[in-house]
């Protein structure tokens, strides 16, 4: 069984203030828990069904606590509507400040509010080999359970930074591309392999006016219909795909 103490703790970690206070978060589902177990991240506890623990006994020993439980218990303490495998509680790594590396490409997220969108963007970054995402302080928390669920295991391979965007972009010597409804078509871009930033804006309001002065290259995805706009996760994938095609990443 999952003890009352652990049940209360796991439920509390659904809220940012408790994640911050405890410096803990949780991961649900077989695939994501296994990826976490294969990572160097510190794992406090693994709660799993009998079948999961038997199948992955050796791997689970890296956790401080390993406890067998039922599928019903996993659903009760977590956020999934069904979970026949496991839930793991891990430590949040110590935050570090972003440092620009010449030649790297960085995704910049300005006030992304939706957890599903952030999770999708993390997976997109992972797919295209982008290892750094710089987020405004008011972007949704990486360790929100919905973000972790949407990101799958990609959050383990993409480093996230939360800090003010303007000072970083103002001081950068690399080009800054910003996604706008009006700008140069991403299909027409001529780029060199010098690295740079791709700024994606808020779901409703786009890129903040305060950042406009540091966007050196406004870019857009050409539309072939009267659709108003694209979901930011989809737009990120399209832009990254085109930039990859141009051998930028």
C-alpha cells in the first residue's frame, strides 16, 4: 500500500507551491517512469504494480523507496485516469542560470501558459536535437504533472531555464528569430550555421511588445486558408522542421 504520508505528499505535488517547498515532483506511467529510472536524476520513491516491480526489479533499486501498490492506488494519488504500471517521486535538480554557447540553437518561450503546449514543445525540441529552452518566469512550471505527462521522457534530455528573457537576448551576438503572423516566410529564409534563438510567444497574445526590439528576424509560417492562427506547439514543430531542413540544427 501507499502510506497516508506518501499519498498526501504526492497529491500536494500537483500544486506548484508544494513542489517548490519540497523540491520534489512526480512522474506517472510505465514509459516515463522507466526513462526516469534510466536517468541520473535522484529518485526518492517508486510505487508500482506487482508486475511492473517484478519486471524492472533491478532498475527500481536505484530509488530510495520501492513500494508495491495497486492500479487503483496509483490512480487515487496521481493525475492519470488509468495507470497499470508505476509512479515515481524525484528530486527537482538545482536550478542554474542560462549561459549562451555560440553555435547552439535555443528555443525561447515567452509566457507559454498551457501545460500541454509546453510538454509538446519540449518533445519537439528533443526530436530536433535542441538541448536548451529558455523560458520567461511566467511560463508554466516544467514540473507541473500535465507538462511532465505531455513531455514524456523528453524533459530529461532538454535543459530548461526560467529567467528574464530581455537581458539575455539584448546581450546576445547571435540572431534572434521570432514567430509572428507577419514576417519573412520560413520557406524563404537563408541561414548560416551560427546558431541563434527562436522565440515563441503566448498562446493568445504572441510575443511580448517588450521583446520586439531584440527580434532581429521576424518569421512566419505561410497560411493557405483563412485560419486565424496555429497552436503554439504545432507552430514550433513546423518552424523547427523547416530550420532543420535548412541545415540549421
